[in-house]
C-alpha cells in the first residue's frame, strides 16, 4: 500500500465534515490540496458578503458556494476510500 494513499484517505472524514459545515469558504478543498478551487470558493463567498449588500441578490454567491460545499461533503463521505483516492488524489478532480 502506498503511504500517500493512507495519508490522503485519512483526510476523507475531515474534508467531508468541513465541506458540510464550512463548504462555502472552500476549507475542504484546501484540506485536499485543491488550492485553486478553494481560492475560487473563498473569493466568491467573501466577495458576495462584502459586495452583496449593494446588489439585488446579496447572498447569491455565498449560498451557492455553501450548497456546493454541502453536496461535495456528502459525496466525500459516501465514496469508498479507493474511489475517493482515485478521484481526488490521482485525478485531482476539483469539482464534485
């Protein structure tokens, strides 16, 4: 067994829970080393919170990012360890 496999799969539970609870800020992406996707989620959420009050739909960005995080957190928790490793460590899939 690859030592990287064990280290990465150990992050599965933490990434899933962070995706559900803090998904809008991309915390789960940073845990998995998917920094570009994490920065996009963080930027959309923060810009929505800062600029949002000036717009018609002020919380549109943060709500969408929160839903994406929730869905991804559930996906992380329901994938098998092998599928999780293959999808997010080997293939480096950023979204869903």
